[in-house]
């Protein structure tokens, strides 16, 4: 039996009764208030640190909390998840949440260190080449917040994101969360012209 299945069984037996009516009420659909883009890192527990329940967060996770720029001929999984969340569910805010000690950003800073991982190396090398002048000489902390801002600018390439920002139905924020202290160490907002301000 998988370790996860054991944990689910224990949850069903010991915890679920406290949440059953909440989940029954969600049977007919979801109305999440936030589309969260965050890193796959296991130390980031969004429902825990934001004290949210099932039905509140619609989440895209990948290494480095990355959003590929709009490319309708080759839609990424992130793109179709964004489209569904904004255009179908009508989620009123997107938050890109980077985090302290991000391994993906560590790899972006020091590509030599990840040479043994051909897929990670290639992806981060491409990312670095696209933004060479901005990445050069930045500390890990600077890179982590720069990366969040860069994803907000990538979000702005999606027509339905721009439209939502311009008609006021959508707000887009970026932040960096430090899981060792529960502090938000960087906070920014994307405006309707594609600029970020703190
Ligand atoms: Zn990370």
C-alpha cells in the first residue's frame, strides 16, 4: 500500500467527519477565490499557510512557479489551466507565489551545478538565455523575486488576463513566501498596463 493511501485512510477515519458537510456542499461545483501559481517544492503548503479549505484555491504547481508566455499554437498545461480558471470559473485574482530557498532558482543561478539533470539544465539554460542581462549578478533572493515579477509579465501576454485587468474583473499579485518564518518577504501587483508596483 502506498504511503499516501495510508494517510488518506487515516484522514477518512479520523478527520474527514469534521469536513464532510463542507465537501458535500461543493458537490455541485467550485467557486475558488484565488488562482495560485506556486512551486512544486514540498515545503510549500498553500492550504496550510493561507488557512484555506478545499474549494478556495485553484492551483498550478511546477518547479520554479513558471508560466510560459502565451502561445496559442502550442498551449501548455499551465495555459489551459489558466484559461479554465479565469474564463470558465471567473476567479477574481491570480497570485504567483515564489519561495525562499527555491531549488529551481538556485539552478538558474548556477547552471553548472545541475549539469547532471539534462531536462532541468536545458529548460533553465533557455530561460537564462532569454533573460541574460536581467539574471546576471543577482543573488538567489533577488532572483526569486525577479522570477515572480517575470511570471506576472508572462501572465500579461494572455489576452483574457489583460482583458480582466483592464475591465477590473481580475487582480494579479506576486509574492515570495519564506516557509521558515511564515513571512511574505516580497509583494507586488501587476497593473492594467503590464507594469508591476510594490
Ligand atoms: Zn521552488
